[in-house]
C-alpha cells in the first residue's frame, strides 16, 4: 500500500470503528490507540503514541522500517498481516494469565489460546499463530489482513476476556480440547472463510 | 404468507440480530418453518447487513436438500432436527450473545430466577448441552435434547439456540435469555 493511502485509511478509521462498534455493544469497550499499516518499501506507517485518535492530522504519523522494532517484526514474520492495532480494552486489560480456548469463535478467529506478553520483546512470540495478544501494561495487540479483520479480532478478544473473567463466578470457564481448537482454527482460516467468500 | 414474504422476514430478522447485538459479523443464523417439510434459513458465511431476501435459502427439513446456488447456514442440521422433533415450533435462532456465551463457557445450566423470564423461556432451568465440535451430529443431538423442555438451550463453549412459535416470539426468547443469564451471573457474584 502507498503511504498516502495508508495515512488516509488511519485518518478515516475513527469513523469506521464507530460504525462497526454498533454491532458489538454488549461485548465491552474497545478503544483503538494506534494503527500500524504495512506500506511499500519494507516499511510501515503508524500514528504517534500520544496522538488524539479521534482528531488526527497528517503530522501525527511516522514511518518506520520493518527491521526496526517489534511491530516491524510482526509484519516481517506474518506476510498476510497488513494491519496491527494497539488497543485498550475494558476486560482484556484485566487479563493476567493465558486464556485457554473457551469459545468456538475465539478458537476460530484468534487462535488456540490468548497469551500475555511480559514486555515488548515478548509480543512477537506471544502472537505467533494467533491474531491477538494481551500486554502486561494494559494494552492489547490485534492483527489482521484487513482493517476490519484486525478490528473484529479486537472485539473478539474483548468478548473472550469478558467471558473468561465473568465465568469465574460460575466456577470458571471450561477449556475446549486444544487440538480440537487448533483444528477449528485451521478449518475456519483455510476452508470456511474461503467458502464463505464464494457463497454469493 | 408466500415464500417471498417469508424470505424477507428471515432476511430482516438477520439484520435485527445484528442490530440488537445478539450476533456479530457472520455468526449465528435464523430460520422459519414454511410448512411441515420445509424451512427458510440464512445463508452460510454471509454478513447480515449485506443480505437480500432472495439470498435466503429454502431447505427440505428431512433431506437437507436446498434450492439455489447459495449454501444454507452450516447449522442447518440443528434447525432441521428441532423442527422435526418439535412440530409446534415456527422459528429458530442461534446466536453468540454475550451473557449466554459466558454461561456457555462455564458449561453450567442457567437457573432462571425471574418468574416472568421463566414464563417466556418455558421453564426454571435452561440446560447447557455438552460440548461437541460445531456442525456435527453430536452437537445437533445434544442440543436438541437440551431444548426438549424449554424454549432455549446453551451450547457449551459456543452460544445459544432459541425457539418460538414465530419470529417475534423467538426474539423475545433470545432477549429474555440474555437478561436471565445476566441476572444468574449477578446472583453468583453476590454470593462470592
């Protein structure tokens, strides 16, 4: 993607998320803080860490090479990932331990488990074969091929986190067999989602 | 009501599921019974806000054969099984609604605490069907058994299924189940 297009995508993202979030109103609050988008020239563009996401302007961005930090490392290792969201979420923020597969949609879209990364160096490992990870600083990382995919991952992370936390009052969430969870993820990614695209 | 009107109703119901936050993206599904042998159901893997009435799929409840090029929802076996075993039922919805999903993740039955909720849900207890992989015979039969004596059932680690005499009724059941699950969770918090 060209740099200008990526910047315009981020500038329009606040309205896009507002529109999208209407369908997830019971799942908890998801606030997107930063968006990183893969661009031409082995680089990515991202809005500055403390910029006001609801009121961004063209000075609020920086571009980095993929070789520079953990965000670049994710883009380097995951060729099909074009969008990385850094979020703050009501329930995901409270997660301090790895979440096992407790819901089918979690296993299908996010991966077998949701890991917690201790620091920035651990994020790439935590999100390996997965589409979301929680950071110990209260933020989360959600990734996708498209902006919508990454946003759905953020919402599903919030739903799963809420289910995990609230189920503690009912004796705790019960895990699905991890092999079955892995099979579901493979089926979803390589068969169901492709078949769904054809079902028109 | 003719087939086209029924397809429009199912299509509108899919959009309503999305609007009310009972489903997201392509998850969940809704159907209504056309006659003793046929139902209309939402198609597989499609976003509700992009659907049109002509994309709803007519399915034979007994043979699972469907008309047209669009594949019906992958949960069609569950819908068909319910229509076969409960002939008085006119509409079925399957959702991944939030509070139902929390209780389903814990794999426990829901104690329905409010008397009004009991009347709408058809019982004092909503059962959780044991976990099985989605779209399998095992989950279909387990869920059909769990819903034998009420208007709703949980599908462990997955979501919920609700039944009613028509679409208006089944939406009432789904909304009420969500409130009943929330109340049930809150009652457990009060004990802790």
